[in-house]
């Protein structure tokens, strides 16, 4: 899967589950405002006379358009585009900034609570805000204008449970071998293990019962219980 977030920052075995930007409606107002500015500039160019005075007015209109459009239109769009909320199988990553970058990584094992909040407008546009509480001294993280915030909350909670189960499994040494040869006991082959069912290709390994050892001389001299209450030496 191709995502906008650079995958070279991921650890080995880490998988991107979601790469999100803030909801696209956050740039609707700047876009409309930019269109109005462009329309006003075109109107000025149409109504002004084609002479020296008119040309001066047109250049002034273009300068005003550029000065107003950069902070009111271009910057909000770039801020939206460069804001990443990345959810992986190991952590939640937040990246912000156009020229000056800042970011934060929250390991799933340190997240203690994930909640979301939706206003009436958020419910209409299927958006919302996420509040992530984490253990330690780091402050909580608020993610604003998250598309489908309730689904993202459920995704993070599911990944937290899976990460906790994986850590517990590895901690107890119950990891499943990737291949039959990766189990040292299985690698012993016929000496310690055998297949079940007697079918070729059945790699399920169970211990092979050891053959009975011969009785020692001391054991042969001990009385044997015959089952009728009497003991009889061998």
C-alpha cells in the first residue's frame, strides 16, 4: 500500500494501519476565500481602463491578492497537507509543520485511554477530535478534525489489545515458530519427535515415547507384586 507518509521511519515489522490528514473541510473556507480573491482581482482587471492608471490599479490588485492569499489560503492548505496522523501496529505518530517540523510518537503500550468528541457539525461531516492519554510525564495528545474519529478510536483500541497480547506472548516464550526447523526440539527429528497421523507433510511434532530400558540386577532381586497379595521373588 502506498501512503504519503515516508515509510523509512518505520521499524522492522511495523505496518501502517492509517495515514490521516485533518478532515478536508478544514480547507474549504480558505479555498472559497481564495476563489473570491481571484474573482475580485479579475473584476478589477475588467472594469479598469487600459491605460497607465488602469495598469497601476491592476498591479495593486494583484499585489493585494498575493499578500492576502498567502496567509489566508496557501498557509492553511500547506498546514493541512503537512499534518500527518499515522497509526501503525506499534505506535501513533503525529507530524506537523511546514518549514519547522515537530512530531511526537506515542507507543501503544503507553496509551492508557483513547476518547473522541464530536459536535453536531462533526457528526454531520463524520469527523471529530481524539484525546489520547499516555503514561509517564509526556502530556496528553489532542488530534483535531480526525475523519471518522469513532472508527479511528476503535482501531487504536484494537491495536493496543493486539500489541499487549503480542508482548505477553513473547514475554512468556510462547511465540509460534516461523518454520518447523526453527524449533530446536523439532530439529532433533527422529531422535525426539515424530509426526502425527502417519501422513507425509504432517509437521505436527509430538514427543516420541522412549523404549523401555532393561531391568537392573537390583530390580530383578526385589519381590514383585503378583496381584493376589503375595510377593514372589524373580
